[in-house]
C-alpha cells in the first residue's frame, strides 16, 4: 500500500505542503484545494505550475480529489449548501459537473494520477432523511453511468466516496451503487471514518449492521482508493463527532489496514485527517509508524 496525504491538510500553500510532506518521508500526494479552488477548476497554467512543483519535490499524485457531484442537487427542488467554506468545491447541475469531470480526467493524466474522486450527491438542506431510498438510487445510478462514459472516453477511473454529507454515507451503500452501475470506470473510494460518522437518522435501517471490518471484507474487490481520518464521539459537543489525529480516535485502524494489506490491496491509503496542520504532520508520523503497511 502507498502512504499518501492530501496536500491542503498540511498547508494551503502547495510548495510548503510538498516540502513538509517530503521531509516526513512521504512521496505521494493527493490534490484537492490548490490555488484557492478545487483542483478540477484550475487553469492550464496553474496545472503546469503544480506539475513543476511536484517534479521539483519528487512527488507523484495518487488521486485528483475533485468535488464532482458533491455540491450538486440530485433533484431539481433540492437545496444544497457547503458545510465548510474552507472545502473548495465546484457548483452547478449534473451537466456542469460532468463537464468538470472531463476536465478532471485530463488533469489526472497530465499529473500522472490513476483516479479521480466523485461523490454520491449532496444530501439536501430542505429534505429530511433517510437518504439512499430506491428513488435516490435510481437517479444516482443514472448519473453515475453518464460519469462512467466520461471515464471510458478519457481512460480514467472515477472513485465514488462514501460521504456523510451525501445520499450514500456508508460503504455498504456505495458498494450497492458500484454493483448497479457495473462499470470498470466507477469504483470505490472507501473512507471507513465516514461510515463510522454517518448519521443514523440519515441511513435506512438495512444499512446499519456492518462493522468496519465487515465493510473491508465486502468492499475490497471494488476499492480503488482509501481515505484515513479518525473521530471521537463526544455527545456533549454540538457536533459530537470530533476530528482527532489518526491513531487517537474511536476507530482501530490497525486490523482494518492489516486486512486490506493481507488480502492484496496495493493502492493508496491517503490521510485526510481534517485536524490542524501541526496535527496533520503528527498523523503522517503515526502512519509511518505502521511499518508493515508496505
């Protein structure tokens, strides 16, 4: 498995982030927030600047962490908003996002990345869950098949992230999506912590039984990329799921990562800790301490 981190988790300035990541012995990165925008919105000139910096610091790119279908209404009446202004994202309807998808593929090829991230549509502000209903699936599958056509045309794989702000927050739910789309160009970006954090009231009862190890076992054949973060649950907080460094949270990642490694997963395990920059560097140290991952 290849150890990796999203650059803006370490520093908003790309060159500063690359230097600090390299100094920690990591030589693979994922790109999301760059030049004050989501990566797929960068100009050709900005992508050239990014490539020069990557080459200068000896970095390869595991994933283009685009925001395709994130801030995108699934239904015309849906109202969607951004949960965090520091999380840069593209906007517009599905057609606009699909146009960005083609752009993200071309950026991926330019920077040597093997995968582009996508999302299973933002959960709306004006509708209550549970989400992931049969009607939701029908619309999401139709749009993902359109996305698969873009991937096939460009020769790039899209990995759909199970996201707690989306219609499909659990790994089991995104697995069902990937099976229904049935395309080699639509795979999984598995974030175990997102499954852990998924709001129970947003998830239909049928998706509440799997442990994270269950997810690892069932999802493994479809996983193309992995995100790593951790939480503690503190019911005294207004937002009870609190981000903490990688090895400090409620999730024991050692058996999860051991299972993936022992059963042939050879892709990236990419830190997205969502803690402050100093603690993000500590997360790299913690990941490096798990020496049996490679």
